[in-house]
C-alpha cells in the first residue's frame, strides 16, 4: 500500500510507509491511500492514479532536433571524405530532411537510424 499527498490532483511525496511515521501530524493527516503503482507527479482523479500526459512537441522543436542531427553529420559530406562514406550518410541525411513530410508529423516521428 502507498500513500501520497494530493496536491490539487497531483500526487506528491508518495511513500510506502504510513505518513504518520514520516511526517508531522498536521501534514501526515492530509495523505491518502493510492495504488501501489502510483508515483510522484502522477495525476489523481479521486479514485485512480495515472501518469501525466506527455507534453506536446511543436513542429519547431522537431525541426530544431532534426537540424542538430544534420549538423552532427555535416562532416560526412566534406571534400576529403571518401565517396563510399558520403553515399552511406547521404540517405540518412535525406531521411532527416524528410521528417516534416512524415504522415504523423509532429506527434509521431520515426527517426531514421544512423549508418554504422
């Protein structure tokens, strides 16, 4: 059994020991019993605990991430890089550029895998 402080629908100070053992009485009396799988930061609706929703990611954040990934591979296209290496990385780089055209963009991104 777990206990937690219900902070306006957000569980705080989730503990497995009765709160009266850990906290001063005036604070401990504000604890409620919560399911064993509950964690700090989870939402409480009065009967069930659930993880908070993932924050929305903006298209601009995805593009910034994509641009960082591209920048990390710029070296692969330098004049002194062997053509075989350039070719191997060119497909990856193009797949990164195509991320905004994916059907699930920006909520469901399938990032391409870097070549080895």
